[in-house]
């Protein structure tokens, strides 16, 4: 199950991270910790940081460097207008896919009785 979960997460992690950023701006470690709190314990920091670079390059977040007590400044990510639009598209797509998958599952389950 772990490898299948990892593969499915690859396609949805961007939407999950954008959703986390709707609550408040956060830096990479905070996002990783929140993911783990939500049960995504296998998500590693490197994956989150690579995703943050991609969503920054795609213009979905604004980035502000803030001083850190331990080391270099932290990059704090906040969702911007483009990110909110992208997140809306993510949830529309998620709803469509989850409804289709559930429909298939129910039909398969019903036929198996």
C-alpha cells in the first residue's frame, strides 16, 4: 500500500500544500510538520521543498524571507491570487475524479454481490 499511496500523493500533494497555505503563511518545515500531523507521515522534507520551489516558479505563492533564530532567513510562503485559482481548479478536478472513482467502486462492489 505504501508505494501506491506514494504514487497517488505525487499527483495531489500540490493541492494539499496549497490548501494548508490557505490557513496562514508557513515555511517548509511547518508545512511538513502539518502534513505529518494530518497523517502523511511518509512525506519527507525534501519532497515538500521541491514542491515549494515548483509552486513558487509557477507563481502560486508569494515568498517573504524572515529572520531565523537558527541560521539563514526562512522563506515563508503565502498563497496568492493565482494560487487560489489553482487551488479551486484542484478541488474541481478532485471532486470529478473522486466521484467517478466512487461510482466505479460502487458498481464493481454491487456486481460482486
